DNA sequence: ACAGAAATACCCACCGGTGGGTAGATGCCT
DNA sequence: AGGCATCTACCCACCGGTGGGTATTTCTGT
């Protein structure tokens, strides 16, 4: 049985390369190759896919949002995320939205193919937990509100602007801010922004 | 005549994909595929390459540094940079270190192949100037000292720490900082850090 | 020789974020 | 019912970065 795979990545050079590599395999058929989340949804409306392989960082809809959307509209389609970011933080997010796998881009094409077969067969493909007990960032779990505040911080909003846009007081924003700092172990605002970038929380 | 090409990218999935796509072409031969700048130099010491195709963002040595190094040691080898960042700023840097081309990762495999042939033939491959006269960031030209200061800022150094590590006064650091802000049109520290990330100035 | 860029350094004033607390009101899970 | 997480809000104090200036020395290109 041949697996029908849809590729989603804004980098054509990667997409077309992967197409060439995966199409060479007898049990995988690339039934689409698009550069944006919206295009992926449009393609899925036309034809069925067994597995969607998507990049995380994309302009507009990112991989997590796409996975969440696919989960709602096509629950039988499996979703495999590719990321160039630190997986520890994203893994939790990927599980949260119901994705079936998350692989770093340093994965080989062969491993990717194996993972595609794995998730198509009902399994999940997440990288090993990489047990880092030294108080690393693997356990960073931000609340929805904190994620929202962090997003606005990254978008260059001041505390006053954040307070206005969320209809809360500036002191509350400062409290959220402190909690985010504590959880991410950031030493300064710069460290926090770097954290956001390193974990794919910023749109390109 | 067959062009000998060396691929450099820390993302195996892209590298192996590109290998498959380019090896399918009769006039291109992939003579190596490595994941780091140091490995690329080691490979070049073993065998000759006509064109090196390298990613910009890599841990350790980045694409610009690799290109500069190749320029010194193997002046006849051509160097083509691939980047996922905004090209405007990097283009100037790429020209500065003597690279022969800079392409966004949104380029198609076919265009990449054309550019490989182009630079191998003695030409250069830089994206169109994308004339943006509306005071965009295409003209951002930081001085060496400013680049140094910006790097330290991104590494979470305070002004005092920067002053100490560069053996200058804090006021001078503040002056550099102001000039960087003016040139990059950043509205806040967050905007500045975002600029650094968007232009590939931060190591992964 | 002269213009211009680059790097250095200082002045003053301001405010916004940082760090340290404490605490009430929800709502959810067991 | 009790426990826990989350969201909300306030207090106080401090300092570091921001924005506005001006000015000197050195070097480079023409």
C-alpha cells in the first residue's frame, strides 16, 4: 500500500529536494507540495492525504496552527512536524494540538521516511526525551495567558500597550512578565526574546 | 563538463533532499555533503570542488565565515550562500566576504542549479535589488565596532559588561547603541533583537 | 590638504522595566 | 470539600537603558 504524503514548507529548495528523495521510495507518493498552511488546507479539500509533513516556522499559519486545523477538519489525516528549533519546548505544544510527530530538521531523509510510515500506521514520532535533569528548559510550560503576553512582548509592545490590548492592569502584565521570566530562566529581556526565537514562537 | 559541488547544511533533511534533486542532473556531481563549516574545510582539503553551496545559519562557523575562509584558502572555488533570512542586509555582508552568490531558501531547485552553473562559469548570483526606496532596511550598514557591540547585546551583555570586554567607557557603548538604533530603525531593544534574528546575526 | 567616516567620551533628564513582596477571585480535578 | 493552578491586582524601591545634546582624535579616500 502506497502512502499519500503532502509536503508543506515555505522553503522551495527543501520541499523540492524532499520530493525528489521521497518519490524515489516505492511506498511513498507525494500528492502535493505547497508553501503555506492555507494552501495545504486547500489541497486537502481536493484530495485525501495519509500524512502531512509540515515545517513549523512559516509566514502566516505556522505548523502548530496547521496541525490543529487539520486535526479538526481531517481527523484521520496524520500530521508530522519538522522544526529547526529546540524540540523540548515545541514537543509539549505539538502534543497539545494533537500532532502525531515532531522531528528536528537534522533528521536524515531515511529516518523521516521511517517516521512517515510509523505515524501512518497509527504510531507517534517524537524525539527521545533527552533527559536533561539539570534544570534545563525542557519543562517550560507557559499558561495560555502567558503565551499571549509573551507574543505581545516579542511584537515590541510596551507593558501599557499589552495591558490595553488585553484589558487588564499594567501591574497584572508585570506579574505575568515576572512569571514568564521565572519559568524560562531568562536573565534579561534579551534572553527572553532569544528564547522566543530559539523555540519558534516568532513568525518569520 | 561536470560541476563538482559540495553541500554544507546542518539540516540533514534538506541536504539529502538537495543531493537527490541535484544528482539527478547530468552536469552536476555532489562530491560531498557535510553538516558543519569545519567539516566542509576538511573535505576541501581532500578533494577539489568547483562550487560550495552552504547554508548561512549554522552552529559554530556560519556561512559567511565559511565563505571568507574558503576565499582565503581556495580562491578558485566558488561559494554560493543559501539563507532563510531577509537578504537585504546579508547581501552586503556576503559581497564583503567575497561570496559569489546569495539565494533565499524560497528559491526553487531548478533556479539553484542555474545559479550553480552561473557562478561556476565566473558569474555571480545575487537576488534582484528589490528596489525599496521607502527607507527600508536595505541600506543598513553597520561599522565593524557596531557589529561587535550588537553581537554582545544579543548575547545578553549589559552596557557595563560590553564596556569592560571592549575596554571602552560605558558612555561610548551607549553612543554605539544609539547609532545602531538609528541605523536599524529599531523602536526598542526588542525590535533590535528581532532585527538581529531576522538577519541571521544570531548563531543557532 | 581637506572632507568625511569612525571611534571615543561626556553632560543631563526621564521613565519604564526589574525584583521583592502579598493577596483575592475564579474554576477545575479528585 | 479540599487542593491546586490560573488570572487578577497592588505596594515599594532601584537602576539601567533611552533620548537629547556636543566634542575630540584618528584614519581613509580623493
